[in-house]
C-alpha cells in the first residue's frame, strides 16, 4: 500500500547526485541521464514535469533503486574510507490518463546525502572518534494536468515533504544531533508545448522547501557533556527552474536535452543549530553553496516491438565552495554516465532497468587541510502496469 511504502521510504537513507538531488526519477528517466522535462515516460512524470501527464494512459509504476556511494576523507590525522553499504529506495506512482484532464499521485525519494566514518577518524586531541551524517528527503505528490489544446498542456504537482537528519561531529569531544525530523511543502509547475510530431518543449519551476528539524543534541567532553533538545534551522531544498527539448528524428528514436538550475545559494547558506539548553548559544554551519546548472542528455532507441535501449549523461558542477567544504556534507559528485533497458511484455506489464556510474570526484578545502572523495554506482528496476 501507499502507506506501507511511505514507512519504508522513511526508514532508508536517501541519496542524490546533483548536490543532494537525484538526477532522475524512475528507470526510464535515469536511463536517459535524467532528461525528462519534455518526455512523457510514465507515472514518474509527476515528479519531473506534471504537464506531460496528458500524454499518458492510466498506469501504475513501482521502481526500486540500490544506491552505492564510496566516500573517502583525508586530513592531517586521518585517512579513512567510509562505510559504504548499498542504500535502498522504493518509488510508487499512479496516473489516470484522460482528456482534457489527467491526474496522478506518487511517493518519491527526493534525495539526500550522508557519510559514515564511525570510529574511523581522530579528533583534535588524538582520540578515535566519528564523523557521520544522514540526510533523507521524500515527497508525496498529487498532481494534475490540463491539455489546453493539441499543442499546449499545463500541470501542477503539490508536494508534502518529510525529511530526517542526523549528524555526529567528533561526538566524544564536540557534539552530535540525532532524530531530527521536519515536514515541508511546495509545488512544481510544468508546461509542455508540442511544436510538431518530432519536437516537444517542456519547462518547469519548483518552489523552495524549507526545513526546521527538531531533534536531540548531546555535547562531548569539551562542552561538559550537556544534552537536551535542539533545532537545526535555515536548511532548505532549493527552488529549481528548467527547460527541456525532445526530438524524434525518426520512428523508434527519442532524444532529450534538459538544462536546469538548482538555486542552492538561497537554500543552503548559513544553517545553524539552536540548542534548548541553558548557557548554550546557536552553532553556525557556514556552507554558502552556489547555484548549480545541470545538463541532462539522453537517448532511447526502440530495437524492436519489445526491447528499448537507453543511454545518457548528466553533469552538474559541485555547488560546494572549497572554503566551506565539509566532511559531513560532501555533495561533490559531478558527472554521471547512465545505461538503461526496457522490455514490454505481451501483457500490460512493462519492465525497465538502469545502471549509473559516477566516476570519482575529489575536492580539497581552500587551506589544503583536508579533502573529500566520492564515486557512485546505482542500479534500478521498475515494473509498470498499464490499464
């Protein structure tokens, strides 16, 4: 059920690759590098461009992703590989196609980030200590689209977000923040213009979603081992603006190109902890992330009536400035190569899968004191049923 999958989504670590945002949603989109703003793939379009829902019939889609990040932290006292398990993320979406109105609803793992250097690093007084973070964000999105005429469609998705956040910053000596939870809300607006049978143009705008995490804080020996409640404030999911074009040069081949901007400078600037403990003041986290332009390029070729192959590339320069690089928030991945395949059975069932390889990215702070490395592999499979 929807409720059961929501609970599962809450319990897993959710990760992403454009900053903290996933490059795409669903196996068809990711297989094409996340180029989906002008392409009506399936019900996952709810979270890409809701206007494209008018090009779909009724269907339900379930996608399951296994995400494997590999991280490494180096400083004067530590040279550590992170604990690198796979993280598992389900997605469920339904669309009811109609004319002129289509609608749908979905649960989407939106993204996140995290590292696990528990008992793997040294703190400032030489103790074996930990660096750990786990940020996850999911959305429930009801959406609707209206076909204005044969060429133009408009859509909107309303977003209810839920996010969790935990971190440990040398907890034996400094602090840890646990059980942080926050709700948020937002909207995604979309438009789709079908210029002709070969060319379509899509555009979206997504509002910023602001979080205020409420959780538990505990200080280490340097601060008297005090503990209590705390909030983590002024951390947001960015607004986004994007435009995409799809081109079908001949029957069976679809090409897509998207250019979007994630406006991190207004979302991840100067968040801070606000402990509710007598004698303690706020603790700033100066991050000052920069806006990120993302390019997604992909293609899908129908090999025969049953089999489709996909390929894609996604690039977004790291939004993290060197001067504020943090081992807790190493959202530095930039390039992603994607492959996908789809199989349409003789029944209404479709099966799609994808693979993403993100080669190693390395970033060093402006003083040269420490550096972070990250690479990623991701596998996904999706099953759809068309009514």
